[in-house]
């Protein structure tokens, strides 16, 4: 079951500021066409944050087309 979250709820679950999620939306890592986010989006934000912590910038992390599709699909299917 997909849980719909507001930007603020998703930010709290991911342990980041809402502005960080907005930046990920601008980069295309998170969808910006929806008014709500999902647990899969929270996992994408956590993945981007983890990659950034290792030195991989978000703009290069999971934003390449084939990688993005595969990663988004996988993260959507994971149990919370």
C-alpha cells in the first residue's frame, strides 16, 4: 500500500529539510508533478543523501535515465 505524504512529512521521515526534497525534485530525482510524496520517494531521498555523504553529488547520483528508472522502480517496491 502506498502512503501519501506531504512534503513536510516526507522530509521528517527522511531526516532532511523540506528544501532538500525540493532540490531533489528540481534535479528530477523526486517527482514534481504530484502534490504528495510516497515512502518510495523518502527512500530515494535517503539514497541520494547517502550517496552525497560518500562524495557523489545528487546531480550525478541516480539521475541518469536508465539508472533512474531502475532505482525508482526498486525503491518503490521495497517494504518500508
